[in-house]
C-alpha cells in the first residue's frame, strides 16, 4: 500500500528485496483501494455536470496513486518514442525532465481517462481496471530482466502465483470482468513487449507504470464500448 499508493499509512520500517518479493503478489489488492476511491467519487450525488464529476474522479485516481504510474507513462513515452539507440533511450528514461513525447502522451492519457469516466460505464469499472492493471503488471516483472537497480523488478519471481489470482477473482466475476481481463492481459503484454524491444530487452519501474495505465485504459474502453 505504501509503495503503490499515496495513502498515508504508518511507517513500518525499511523494506528489503525479500519483502518486495513477497509483497508483489498482493499488488492487485492496491487496485481495490485505487478503484474504490474513484468509484466513490463517481457515485457521490454532487449537483455538478457529468464532466466535472469525471474530472474529480481523474483527480482522485491521480492523487491516490501519487501520480506514480502517470509518471511512468510520461517518462516511458519520452524514451520509447525517441529515435535513438536502446542505450540512449535508457538514459532518457532516467532523465527527470519531460519532453514533447511525454507531454503529448500525458495529455492524451488524461483526456482519454476523463472521457471514459464521463461515459455511462458501471461504477465498478474503475475497480476492475485498477485491480487488473496491477495484476497484469506482475507478468512482465517476471518475463523481462530489469534495467538498473529497480526495487520491484523481478521481485515476484518465486512467489506464490495463487495470491494475485485469488485477489483478482472477485473482479472477474463482475459483469464484463472476463472480457476486461483478456483485453488487459493482451494489451499489457503487447505494451511490455514493445517497451522491451525498444530498450534492448529490459524493463524498469517506469515501463511497469506504462503497462498499468495501458491495461487500465483498455478495461475502461471495454466497458464504454459495451455501453455504446
């Protein structure tokens, strides 16, 4: 919870590699917190236009996550879309400055997220999206080597695969959950494969964030498409 969200919780001490390895299987649990907060904002009986309510829901999504995955999206866009060698892309990935690619990708993402939350999607759709996004992230964490010293990269190896499956099961049982899971899985794997190909076969924390937001958008798109 303290690693993947900005919710203020008591400091329990410094975590080490083994702690992250065991904790990674519980990443989907954070999705219930993130998606639940967004769903709560959407359900509030505010005397406001739908667009304003959706904007508040976008703010809640970014606040609860501490912009962690959004930052990963922006940094990844700058690196992956640059016409450079893989080594140079890795350098760009660690640059704190935001370039044109990152700015454009961040703007398009926020516009898409706002549009989808403005649509007539079920209130539980953000919960499904947030849970599946963090579950899908675990797959590239195990498939690809890590660039540099990532604190979470590969930490789910050797863990208990039944834990994330069990935590994800409730959202799979919701209407449209299975289709959303298929789209999130395929989309997440394609994004991870593209990123690894551009970075010379490695991933890092920023690209994990890219996988999360990509999977989340696909889940929300599946619900918006079903309501069209």
